[in-house]
C-alpha cells in the first residue's frame, strides 16, 4: 500500500519508529512531519497553540497535509497523535479516497485532563480507524463517535532496542538500579522511600520535572541527567543490573512501553505489578514484579546478589518479547493486514453508522 505517515517525525519520536516499521514491511511510505508546526514561534506561541489549537501554524499544517495527499494519492493516511488536524481535513482525506488511521499513544479521556485534545475530539468520528493502546479507550472512543477502534500496543523498536554483546556481565555494569523516564503519579515519593527507608538509591535519568519533584539532597544523590534516547538509552540499560518500570495510572495504563524496551534490550526488568505486565511476561521467569516500595526494595536486594538469576530472567524476557511480537514490525503488521482488508471493501459507512 501507499501510506502517508503524518505526525512527529523527529529523531527520537516513536512516530518515526512506527514509520520505519511500515517501510520495513514493504509499503511505499511518505511522511508529513508535524514538528515544524507544533514548534513554530517562541515558547509563548507554542504554549498558546498547545492549549487553543488555533492560529496560522495549525491552519498551514491542515492545508499542506491535504495538498500532499492530493499530490500523492496514498491508499492510507496514518496520523500519529493528530493534535493539529481538524475534522474538515479528515473529511477531505476521505473524499480523496484515503483510508484514515489515527493512532494515539496518550489518553484524551484520562483523569489527567491534559490540554490539547480539542481537534482530536472533534475529528474523532471521521477517521476510518482508531488505534488505541489501553483497554478503557475502546468504550471512550466509541461513545465519542468512533467508527472502528482496534488495539495497537506500544512496542520496542528492533533497530534500537537489542541486547548487549555476547558475554556481557556484571563486570560491564556500572549501575545497580536505574529508572529512565518521567516522574508521573507518585514516582518521586516512591524513589524517596526506596532511598530513605530502604537504603536503595536509584540512578534516575528523565524529564526536568524530576528537579521540581525531588528535594535538593535527593536531586544530588539520585538524578544523573536528563532523558536518554536511542544509543544512550539502550546502553544505559545494558550497564544496569536492574531496570525499573512503572505503569502510568494517571493515563489509565496497565503496561509500560518501557518494559518492552528493557526486555528487548536484554535488561533485567523489575516492573510494577499490573494486569498488563502479567499478560505480557511470566512472573519471576521473564520479569519480576513489585507491589510497593518495600516489596521493590526486597527484590532489589535479592536479585542484586544473584547475577545468575538476573541473567536467566533477562534472557527469557528478551526471548518472550521477540517471540510474542512486542516489536513495532509485528504489531504494525497485524494492524496493516486489517487495514488492507478494510480498504478492499466496496463502500465505507458514514460516521456513526455500523
């Protein structure tokens, strides 16, 4: 199929990784990068645009997407988190004969009440297919008028997330326990509990919000740097004996993309206990799960002292991630097979119909 991918195509964007996977699967891919429109102007312009989704940059993005689709006539327009695109634009794509797919990694109906969802909600009934990565969004999207909703879990990127060289061991690992990510929910307090109550200092890399969430002594002791990407991210996993992963409750998640990335990178995964994590990894065989800071500390102490067990579990977790298709290629292949069947249908029903 000819597929036009529209979304954040920056070097560290998960949307770019999905675009790569679509190309690897043998489809003819072009892209429309939304970054220049989202980042146009100074910080004030960007902040206003994010909250209002009005202005010349938004109008220009919609006009140019339709022009590119008119020139290329793709079979499918794959929109990755389409914050900028209006209902009118999605309707115009349909009139051009393009099958419109919207994947949204985040939750426009979640309790965080994040700004920026106005156009997504308005355009929602006009996409041919919505892809979501959490179970609760099926009912949310359908209630908001979605015509078709399917699951696309987040995934690891096989060209980035892969194991270390053969023979890698604790001699190559300079960190005991690490977390790479944002301080959503109560993670800052969790890290403080591990450190103060259980004498487990976690090496943290992540977003600037950590500096606001942690007191000065914790910042000095725990924070190692800003968010890591690509090679730095993978190699920090390699150089860590234990990698922590949490689910984002404020986004209604039950599994973390980070868990797939850690396992694919050959890391030892110590993840928050959740239904989604248990569905994807066998407890104590392919990953280890914790239920509280105290439980996490107990398991950290146990497994830091047992390199053989960590090596065995990490290898099994990697094998599970590969064999069960937790990478971009396998997940997106299933979706595109479904799309191919849909676009062979002679007619498409109107929004809101079955």
